[in-house]
């Protein structure tokens, strides 16, 4: 896949398709770096430690059944649940990987803003167990 305009991402939380409400979507993936530097060297040595991931999403708010609020409100402090993300709605492939993880939701703000703003809900999904998986198998 060459460069593309990010406008067709897919997002599922707890098997509910929230794509139509997704305004911004950021997948964060990192590894903690552990300093293994010792005396007598001129440059630090880092070792990769535990990996971490999270997903930041801004949704346009909708209080209808099976929409944003009904889905997210029930997930706060609940058992871990599956999330899936794809960069485009095309089939899963080497050029359109699907990222899968088991997440938890600690905070959900159903609404807030200034007069005239679009009603939105911004949340961060954190790992709830297991690794983030990058799947390229259709």
C-alpha cells in the first residue's frame, strides 16, 4: 500500500462496529527501554523491556441502542473485551493488517464541551491481557 489518506479506518469494541461514529483513531505501540549502561562506556545501552499498547478514539456521541454510549458505558470497569482495528475497510491482507487486542476501559466521559460543539466522547482503551496481534491473514 502506498501513501493514502486516512479516512476509511475500521474499529470494533466488544464485537460492536463503532466505525460510523469514529472521528479520530490512534493506535499506540511501544516497548519500555531499560537502561543497561555500565561504567567505562561512552554511549548508553538500552534493552527492550515490556511492550505496551493503547488505542485513543474520539467518537461522535450517539445514545441510541448499540451505538457509542450503550456500548462504552457497559465496558467501564468490566471484564476485558476484544478490540479490532484496520487502517481501511478493505479485506485483511499484508497491505491492510488488522490489529487485535484484549482491552479494558477505565474512563468514559459520555459528553462535555462548549455550546455549539459537536457532542463527542474521547476514550483510551488499554491492554487487558495478552499481546497486540498484527494479523495479515484474510
